[in-house]
């Protein structure tokens, strides 16, 4: 696990996001003993969001980051701000019932609004765009997509613009797709610029942020003590917001959670700039795009008109071979006109998934909260998660507990066999998608 994430740190030196954002000077290393009301482990979206919300409620907050702010999934993802959940509404309907499933859906819409509120409140320049396109590349997938969109409109009042056949070309300049659905609630942004903006906002409110300060041990009790190599933080509450990267830089701080989430590699290439006219021929409404295959492709234009094309999911402990060539081939299959366009950037890393692809929020004891399992929908949901956990710390846990009531299963196979088991399961779904 450690070598896996270190290799991806090296890979991310070629990230378009790192090249196009301006990082501030590093935040300090924790080298002393600090007292706080809440210690937050992880300076990604969920941790920074929780810190902002808690500080606005009057709590003294310390954030401990093992690497740099948004060095994990928050700073290198596809930048897609998506309504709903990777799991769909099924787990919520089946486990929680129709009324609470609708409540959860409405909170996912709030998550989108919260992004725009924070961008406005803290003046975050992050290339925000509204517009999202769901696409299907086979007749079977088209039927599944249409049924899903009809269900969302019927049960949740969420309407999309449906197109199939030749009309798909009005939304995307590709012959790959047989059907699509367009909506303007979801969209995209520059994820690292957004995350760095959240960090600046948190610091401006009085949050103490420490980088390169991995938590090596977490003492539990009425007072929580988070130890790092050179210091410690004592607090009344802790929020674990590191997702699958928590074990990457030291001992596990919550080993009972590891079997409920899996790190999954996903990778992105960025082309040379295409220019606005060529970009508009490919994506006329400038949406973020994602297909509905089990092993999916997702893509969008950057603010300087590069195609950012992602996918190539990996469950193994190494970066895929010939990554740039394979990703370029996947892109050319969707957009043959781009087969000769130079690739300027290639990067990637890990997101965490839960067994049912629904977010996994809960408590360890009475004063340690955890947020994990965003499963590829984290750009929006992490902000909501930070808000919900702050409410729960303040004694207003009703909304947090809706998610906490969702039952999650461990990945099968134990520590030794769960990765091979997942690889076999994914191979099965790849074959279904293909045939």
C-alpha cells in the first residue's frame, strides 16, 4: 500500500492540475503539543469542509495532513460535480425506505449548491462550469440509462434532456454513443484550485493546518490524542477524513474500517490545447461526461480547452503499464479526431470505494467520526459530509445519522484475497460491458 501511493505521488508530478494551480508555501509541520476542540485527520475536501463548518460554529480546529493539502484524491480527480451517488438510489430505497431515500437525494442536491456557496463566499477561482452529460455506448446500456433517468424524474422530480440516435450528436461529437441524457445541475471545476481555496478559507477562519504531519497513533477516550512523529494534538473530538490514504504514511488509525473500503486506481490524460472551436465541435455545451459502463470513461474540457480524459481503473498495487498510450487509445476510440493530438499530461491515483458504492459515514465510540466510501462522487459529497459531521459534533446529528443508518459490508477475501477477488469481479463486468 505504501509503495503504491508513493509511486502515484511520482506520477502526479505530471498532473495538469498541479501545473495549472499555484500552491502556497507549505503549511508548517506539527512539532509541538497542541490543544483543540476537534482534530481533523486529512486535508482534502471532507476534512477542510468539516474544519470550515466547525470553526464557524465556534470550535478550535486542527487539521493534520500526512502529505500536502489536497495531495490525495481531492487534488487529482476528474473534477466532476455530480448529483446523487455512485450506488444510485437503490441501497437507500432498500435499506431506509422511500421517504429517507428522497431525503438523501435532496441532500445530494444541497451538496452541489454548497460548492457554489463556498465559491462565492470565499472567492474561489476554480473554473466552475455547469452541465453534465450521461452517455451509453450499447443498446443494453441505453435502455438502462433511460430507465434510470425515468426513475429519477418519476420518484425524485429530477428531469433530464433525453436524446438518442442522430440527436446524440447535438450533445457530443462522437459516434461511440447511442443515447445520452443532459442536465445542468451537475458540472465540473478545477479540483485542486477548489481544494486550495477551501484551505485558504479554513485558515482565514482560524483553522490550524499542519502538512507532512501523518498521524502515527490515535489514543481513544474522553480526550482523543492524535500523535505525529514530532508532536500531538489533544481534542474532545476527532474526524477521520483521509479515506483510503489513512494507512499510506503510517500505522492504521482505525483498522476496523479498512475492510469496508478499497483503494481503486483511476487515471487521467490531458491533451495539448484544442482551442475553443475544436472543443465546441466535440462537446458543444461544455459538459462533464461519463458513460454508464461498470469500468467507465469520464472526460471534460479544461478552462484552456484541453481534453481531460479519465478512466483505466486499476485494482492492483502498481501503476498500469503503457498508461499514456492506453489512455490515448481509449480517448481516440471515443473521439477519433484526437488520435494525433499530443498528450501533455498523465496522472492518477486512488479513490476509495465501498462495497455497495454508497458513502460510509459513522462513529467510533462517542467522539470519533469517520467519512469514507465516496466511490467517485466525492467532489460534491465531501462538502456535504463535512457539513453533516460538524452538525453531529455540535449535537445536531439527525442528518448525519441518516447516512449512519446505512449498513455496509466488508469486501470479501480478507486482507490477503480481497484485491484478487475484486479484480475477478471487475473482469466479469468488463466482459459484460464489452459483449
